[in-house]
C-alpha cells in the first residue's frame, strides 16, 4: 500500500480565517491595539482630571526653597535650600542605609546559613531561632521593637551606657569612637590602597604560578606580607599618626565628637539588616543544600580537603543557585528602607512625603520617587546579572 | 601467602541508628587482585565499599589500606583517599568544570602537580578511556557512558593503588554498559587492584579473582568465579544467582 494521497487534503487555498499564520498576526494586532487604546484613554483621563483640579505637572517647583528641616541630613542642608537639595539628602540617606544594610545582611546571612548547616546542634538551633524570629515578624514591627523598645529603654545622656571602645549608648543615639584622618593620614590611606592592590596582584599571580608549575609559591603569606609592608611604610611616612581617635565626650547636655549614629539610623540599620539576613540565610542554605550530595562525596573521594571541597566544588555550584534570589533580597532591602518613614529616619520617601505636603505636587513627586527606586533596582539587578551570567554553567 | 594484604578488614561493623548495616565483615585484598562484590539491594555491599575510603564511618572493627589504619585521624583519612580512587553509580562529575578540569582538579590541588604535568597526564588518561576529543566539553554534554569513563579517568589521575567501583554501570543505558565494562577490563588487565560492586556477572566471571556474596550485612559466601558459579555452597547464593542470571 503506497497511497500518498491524504484523505483530507489542503490542496485548495486555505481560507484566511483558518490559516494559523494569519490568526497569529491578527491576535497580535488586536492585543496591541487594545493595550495602546487603554493607555491613551488613561493618559487623557489623567490630564483632564489634573486640569480640572488645577494641578501643575511640571518639575519647576523643585528649584524653590523646601522650607522644611531634615533631622539627619548626610550633606549640608538647610530648610532654605531647594527641594532638589532636600531630595538629594534623602537619596543619599537611602543609599547609605541600603548599601551598609546589604553588606551587613550578606555577611550575617551567610554566617547564619553556615551555622544552620553546621553539625553543631546548639549552633544550628540558635541559627534556626534567629531565622524564624526575623522571618516571621513584619519588618515594621521589628523596626518599632528596635526603635521604641530598645532605644526607648536606653538611659538618658547623663547616664550613658559605656561599652569598650569606648562606645556610648544613650537616648540620643550611639556614639562610636572613630578614627579621623590627620593631615598626613592621606599618605597612609594611599599606601594602604596601593598595598592592597599589589597584594591582590601578587596573590593572583603567585596562585596562578602555583597552579601552572606546581611549586609552592606561598601566595597567602607573601600577599599578606606585602600588604603589611605597605601599611607600615604608610604609617611611618605619615609620622606615625595617620589617625587620631575621635573619642566622644560629654559636653553640657550632649556628647561631642566621635561618630554619632542617631537612634533612627541605628534602629533602621539593625532591623533592616537582621530582617534581610534571615532571608539571605535561607537563600544561602538552600543553595548549598541544592548541590548534589554526590558532589561532596566525589570531591572527598579524590582527596580534596574540607576547605577545598567547599571552595572548589560546592560554592561555585551553590553560587549559581544563590545569586538570582539574592538579587531579589537586595532589591527588597532597598525598597523596604522606605519604611524608615515610620520612625522618622528621613530617606528619599520620607523627604518626598513631606515635600508633597509642602508643595502639594503629589504627581511629580511620586513620579520622582518611583523613578528613583526603579533606577536603583534596575542598576542593582543589572550589575548582579552580569556577574550571574559570568558564573552560570557553560554547558547546554 | 606471605605478602601483606593491601586492604585488610577485620570484623567491620556499621550501624545506621538501630539498623545494623554491616555485621562483621572480614576481607583481605592483595595487590593486583580484582574483587567483585554482589548481592541483593540493602545487603550492605555499597556501604562496605564506602567505608574503605571513609565516605561512611565504621563503628567497630579494623580497616587498613596500604598499611594505613583508618581511624578518626584526619591525616590518615586523607592519605587513604589519595591511595584509593572511587567511581560512583551516578558519575558525580563536577558540572561546573570541563572534562579536562575534572580530571586535573585533584592532581593540581592535592598532589600539587604543575598544571602542564596534570594536563599531560589527564590527556593520556582520557586517551586510555577512549575520549580525548571530549576534553574541552562539559559533563552535561556527554553521554552517560562517556561521563562514567571520565569519572574513571578522574579517579586514575590521582594515581591510586586501589580503585573502588560502586555499581558503575547501574545508571547506564544498556548499550553504554559495554564501553564502561571494557574500560574496566583493560584496567584490570593492567594490574590495578580493584573492588567492584556490580551485578554484571559476565564481567565478574571474566575478570574477577574472587567473588563475595553479601546479604543482610554479612558475607554469605566467597570464592573464585568458578566455585561460586558452578558449585555455590549456600542456598541463598544459589537462589540469588538463579534470579539474576535467568532472564
């Protein structure tokens, strides 16, 4: 039986309403028209409503004087300065709290994950309690706990808690002893930076040579030694006093000097980084556990040491799993920093909120706020995605 | 024999909580011998082979590999792992490294060989297992049989005195089993000391010096392939052989 004639043939011209190519194009055009139509309607409606309420949608007001104070400006700011300046101050506060928060959350989270995975029962339980506590309490509640409960119960200025450092803690904030650069300190910093770069260079080169020649090149001690030499050189060049310890001291009703963290900043920083650390701990733990057990066994069986197993086999594979959800956690942390409004730490959202009350320009200001968060988020994920792509499997 | 055994196991016991997985295993393996261990699943054969390089800890008894006693001493464990190569049922290649890097990883970082030497030896080994042209590929792009041969090359790269095979062909498609068994046969003929957990009785018959039949954590019977095949002494052995051979 060699019958090549199909019983149902499409030899005749296919009518357009049954041609799958035409159906697909039609569906595309239809959906595009609908979406654009809805958008146009929304925009026209918005402008009509804005006109009816006499709202101006320009950004010109940003140059006018803001007229409100910011309690903790990171840059020079007076109420007489412009809205732009106020906005910049808020933005820098946001960047500060998110940047430091991300670093702290990553370190605390990774250590917690390792503790959680450790075979030490006590350590693992402590990590579990830490994670569950912070994961299951709303961030706002945590924020209030730190700000109102913890900082609400620290003593007043005159009876400050004194911790080694010295660090002073009182109702007005945390006062850290802080090394301030002296006039010659710049030389020290420059030499330390150079030393750091040189030692990284030496580390990579010697480690590479160790890999190629197999000869022990002592890359770890050599690079540490180089860093030390440069640091010491800088120390002597700066006359032995690159830094001056700025110790907080009580003057009148308040502490002077040192580095002051306001209760708002400290509360925000602690709750934000601990909260996110709990999530990061779970991300890291999940990533490590997702690496097949056989990998560990194979790496052990060829004789790699514990540390080599972790650094050469487990972590490179775990990172691929960890990075994408880690990006989400970083974005969450940045966006969650807007909750600082609740305790009066004035980052970009809090500043924007006051500006709306003052200037009555809700739409441009919200647009500006959204644009700010959007750019921050896109920038973060852009940078991390480049890294993520670099470490993905070359296979497939 | 007056010669020292390279692997010496005396009364090895292992418990998983209440479950008594190994109930007193005695075994001596001499240099150049090929040992095949077979038995039903759950009989402890994989557990036993994994105690030899300490992937599983034995709780009682003595294990000595090449004169090194296996104890809680980390240095001894690391030495024994350098003397023993292991091939797993699931290959367990490192997916983030190329085939060549899989083979050179341990020689470079554990034996501290120069990269050039490690690369050269690795290429020779890949030649030996018949897949030098795959050196730059990643494990994910290889067939199961090829992956298992890379795993054999990876284990050999550390120049072990003993090779342990834990059901090396169980996860392979039928047509790939042969290529792996051929590689293992070549290896046995080159004089390598091997302990192989497998149900490939054809391989056992052709290559093994001695067979061990495990059941319920005990050695039920051992002997040369002829003894076990033609004249098994225990009912349990007869039954098991009849089940795995007749199909």
